[in-house]
C-alpha cells in the first residue's frame, strides 16, 4: 500500500514531461519543415484554389500538388535532396470556349546537392538541376515542352526560431511540340518563417515568376500558418494561408487560398 503514493507521484510527473518532450519534437520538426533542404523526408499534399483568371476575371483553377521530398546521404559530407511537384488540376473557363479541364499537369523535378555542415556564419545552401517534364494529360493543362536549368537555395536558421532565405531556378525549354511557346522562365522565392512554439510556424514568401518571352512577372505574396501535430503514430503538419497577386499578366490570377497536409517521416 505504501508504494501507491510514490507510483502516483511518478505518473503525475511523467505526464507533463511527456508533454514537454512532444512539444520539443514538434518544434524540431517544424524547424526542419521550414528548411527546404533539411534531412526530413516528407510528403506534402498542397491544395490550391486561385480565382480571377480569364479575360473576364471569372475563371478559376483548383489544383493539388503532390510534393514528395526525399533526402539521401551521399557520403560523409553531402546530402542529395529530391523535390518533386506532381500537379493534379481542375480548371474552368480559363480558355474561352474550351469549357473545363481535369487531369495531371507538367511535373517539376528538382535535385539539390547540399553540404551537411553549416558555413562558419550558420548558413546552409544547395544547388543542382531542375527538370520540366511534359506529363500533362490535356493540352490545356501543360506546355508540352521539355525544359531544364539550374536551381539553388540558400537559408539561415537562428536559435530564436527564425528561418530566412531564398530559392531560385531558371528553366529553358529544349524540346517538345514546335507549335507551343518556348519556355524561358525564372522563379524566385524569398521566404521568412518564425517558429512560435508547440510546433507552430508563421511564414511569408513571394513565389515570383518572370516569363522572359512575354517580359511579364507573376507575383503572389503568400501568408501562412502551420502546426505540427500527430494522427495516431503519424507526425503531420497542417498549413493554411492566402495568396495575394500583386502582379500578373492579363487574364492572370488575383487571389487564392492554400491548404497543405504534410506527412512527416523523421529519421529515428
């Protein structure tokens, strides 16, 4: 009988300690998720809705980006990070008289070679190739062009929970349907994120694209809130936010929303 009191006391102490450990794990995963070239394997399912498309600003596009991120150790000093974007698209009224389209879009595949060690000032970076694959199931869901070019990312994470940096790539088309427009496009994404505890993160970014053929920017300003949590034994991240387009071509989007469910697979 006398053992009951110490056992109850230990159980009461273990509960808050377990909660603290879970919060620390959530913060660690949230920080890794804010780093696009971390050693965290993840599968984001990114749902997007954008409106204000078309000649009368009345068309819309809904798409789900399946974006697996797979880091691979390639030696004592380097990682190779594979980032793939597979879009599944539904659009209506984007092309006058064409009705609606549903199917897969063009796949974007990026590979980053990244050193495992930080620089002396605490920065990390990655560089490699990016490939555009003409996998669209409908002519109006893709460009029907093969493309490629360089991509790079640089960022820094601070003990105070800040992450800031930029990702850039440029794609030139080199093969494909001669009747479709050539591609020469620069993507520039400066980003900043702040961990606010218990696996929560607030972030902002510009997903800017410059079309060198049309000499036109498309610039959405993005604001997001995310939370790392658990579904049973599976660690996940929920994210929601808005896109406000400060510049876009004629018939381009005006605003959008994004919701992302990310499955996380940390190394054990």
